[in-house]
């Protein structure tokens, strides 16, 4: 009887298991499925214009619209804050290209890339970190999307608002003491449910959503821009007011403004391989991203500044949140204004959908797939992310904006350390060489197994990148800390990235790692439909083990080793 039960359990487990390569060992099934394998040529369908459309679409969102507001309120002029946006997103674009090239060259996602830096099993921690953050952000972005839906409905039916008990009409709140109300929750749920079909499509096909968004959403944003200027009969007073910050205060405000732009990209920097791996060739993911990111985000920010400046003339105060501004237009009434609000709110709804899919759903799906590849693929992971985004009650996070913003700023430090180790490992330690097949090997002698599957050098560097910012973070939450620590934290992403990269490089110089090249060597064009099943006739794994043993015996101070096992002769330099 017990044997029959086990047989049935195994049968149902196999029925729900994800597609994977035949012949894999039970351990390899913890490292591989169809969505984690290197992308074969048939699915490499992202050309340069797809990346342009992707970033044009992603740049137009509510966070970018408001990115300059805090700096202007703190004392910068509009053009000073705009310089921060240009500088920050230009640097962010360079970081994105540096991680994206790994995915575009070897056609592997972030969780697989992280195995070379943190170890086969050690990579699970940074992957879990990013998955958790993506799920939280999914809920937050969906809540903002629900506000867009609320505006769409209210532009058609003006009574779609919460009853305040003042005789002005509205929908009674049927969920008291919940932190929200019926109208807001139903609007959020409509957006959440309407997003579910978009999660179904595979990543190499979802590019069409971003193409549609790239046409419709910026057009609506420009229309909003023109509408506000016409209503205000000009561009408003904010663009004429000088900044109040002077001297060193001005300099550090601009530093914080620049770092704010980079921090908004902390997740996208590490997850760019998830999309870049679908590039037809590496160059398709380079210039389109490097140029489109600063241009797209700077234009969106500029539109946000001018529209908010115009709102001072129209309503007597600066309204930085475009959704609040649209609601103010609705309260004025008029069928033409209601139609305009509906179209622009629909554009913002599409913007939030695209941003949530690109930055959160696909990221979380890829990460959760790596955490449990036997039973979770990107599609299932995306739906798990959506479920977490629903049950986490995101309105509670947004009820305390300052605390949530501080938390996000701190979290970018963790991601900067991960990016620092990844970039240093690929460009300076391995010099572009990865043995992709071994990234799916859990044998003790495999080159990325390191110590019990964990790369201790990577973890030491990762922790060092976090520690440099710990004291400054204490200052950010209200503790008294030295001014030097505050200044370090003002540069938190740079400090975390540089310290992690420097420590990792130094450790790898003293204790060399296997599977490196003495010269620049990228062999990604050799990857077609790679089989990762163990082949006992392939002696490369054993040779890696022998090399590691020699490194442990003779490696101190020995520098990097020129190791090219399994590299085609035509690729050896």
C-alpha cells in the first residue's frame, strides 16, 4: 500500500513538473528547466528596436514623472534636478549594459549568471533577495495601477468615489478598519486581475506589449503636457524659480538626486540579463540601451516638471503626482475634460502594466524558477508573484511613504553589492569566459561548485559592500552618526558596488578561481541548443577539480590562471 502511495505521488509530481532536458540527474533537476537553459537561436527574437521600445515604454511611468519633485522641494532649481536625472540615468544605463552583455553573449538569465560569482547553491541567496523585492514592488505598482483604473471609471461614472458622509454621493466603504476603502480596493483588484493574462506570454513574445506601450503611452504623455500648458497659458512659475541650495549643500543635494535615479534602477541593473539573453546578438542590447535609457527617462522627467509647474497656475499649488492632477481636472467637470482624463489614465494604466511585467513579474518569475526549477517556470513564478502582490496588502506600505522610501534606498545597497561582484567576476576575473555547461553542474569537482556550492570570496565581497553603508543607513533612519558616514551613504550605490568589486578582485588575486582566461575570451556564439546532462566521457569536470586542487596548493599570490578547458581551438587567443 505504501509503495502504491509513493508511486501515485511520483506520478502526480511528474505531471506538474516543468519541462527540462531528459537525462538530468536528480541534483541537476534543482538547477535546470526550460526557462533556465541558455536561450536557443529560435527564441532570440529581440532586435535593437525591441530594446528601444522596451526602454521607451519603461521610462514612461509615474515614478519617473515625479523623480525631480523631491529635489526641487529640497532646494534645487528645475534644471539642476534635471541634470541629476540625466547624469543618474546615464550611469544607470552603463551599469545595465555591463550586466546585460553577459546575458546577451551567453543567453543566460541573472540566476544562472550569479552561479559563477556566488556558487551553484550560493546564488540562491541573491536570487531570493531579488525575488522578494520584485514581489513587493509588484504589489506596490499594482496599487498605483489601481488608482489609474479608478480615474478611468470615475471619468465615466462620477459617483465612483468613496462616500465621505458629507452628502456628496459616492460608494459606502464596506471594508472599514482595513487601511483602504471599497472603491480603492475594487479598482486595485480590477487592475490586478486584468494584468494576469499578460503574465501568460513567454518573455520572447512579450516584447509586443512594450512596442504597443512605446507608441501609445508617450503620445498620451505629450498630449497631457500640451493640455497643461494650454490651460496654464504658459509653463508656470517652477521653471523660473531659482534654487535655494548653495555651496556644499547644493553639491550634496545633486549627489543625492543623481543617486536617487540610480537607486530606482537597482533592480533593473541586475535583472537585465533576463531580457538581454533574448537578443539576436550582443550589439543589439548595447547601444539601444545605453542611449535610450537616459533619453527616455530624462524626457519623461522633463514633462513631469513642466506639467507640475503648470498646475501651480491652474490650481494654485504644485501637484507633482500626475494622478492627483488628473483627479483635480475631474473635479472641475466637463465632458471634454472627462474624456481627456480617461485617455491619459488609460495610458498610465498601460504604463503601470508594462512596468510591472518588465521590472517585477518576469524578474520574480525567473528567480522563483531558479529557486524551485522542478516545479516552477517563469509563467508559474509570475503568477506566484501576482498572488503575493495581492495578499501583501500594498496600501499598508504606501501609507507610510517616508519609511517605505528609506527601506527601498537601503535595499538598493544589497543589490549594488550583488552587481559589483557580478561585474567584477565577469569582466576582470574571468575576462569574459564562462563555461556555460558547468553552470548547471553540481559535482563537487565542477568549477563553480567552490566550497559546498558556495563561493566564499563572493560572499565576503558582498558583505563588505553592505557594511560600508551600514552606519550611514542608521543616520537615514534618524540616528546620530558622523558626517563622513552620511556622505558615504549619500553615495550608497557607488560605495556598495565599488567596495564589493574591489574586495572580490583582491580575494581572487590572492586565492585564484578556476575557469578563467588569461586574455579576453567570450565564447557565447558557440551556444546553440546546449545539452547540460552529465557526459562521463567529458573529462573537463575532472580537470577542473585537478586545477582547483593545484590552486589550493600553490595559488597564494599566484594571480589568475589561464584556464581554457573545453574552449574551441578557434577561440583560443
